[in-house]
C-alpha cells in the first residue's frame, strides 16, 4: 500500500511525502483562472517513516476530542482575540 503524508509547518506551509512516486495537485476555487497547482512530492519509504515515527495515529472519527480515541489530543486553546464593539 502506498502511504502519503502531508506535514504542515508552523507557518501553514506543507510538504508532501509518499512511499512511491505520485502526482499531487492542490485546487483552490478562490482563484478560478489559476486554481490548479501541481506540488512537489518527497519520495521514499524512509522519508514517510521518518515523518510518522512511532507516534500513535488518530482517526477522523475518534470518539472524543481530548483523546479517548486512537491518539493523544491537546485540549482546545483559549481565544486570544476579543470582539470589540
């Protein structure tokens, strides 16, 4: 099975890793005349495994947002901005 990992950095940029060569496309409907971008993919089983390490893997439908599913979760962060009237 081919695994694909998308790793997002602190600035919101991301790097795509795959066990095998793939074509990766990002689509942005906010720019209709320039909406499809082909991305670069780092290829290699060792690169994917270096990203996954031995960390627990959560799932989209975990039972509870604080971690009763398949992986530890951090509690939600406090709001830093306040509404000004």
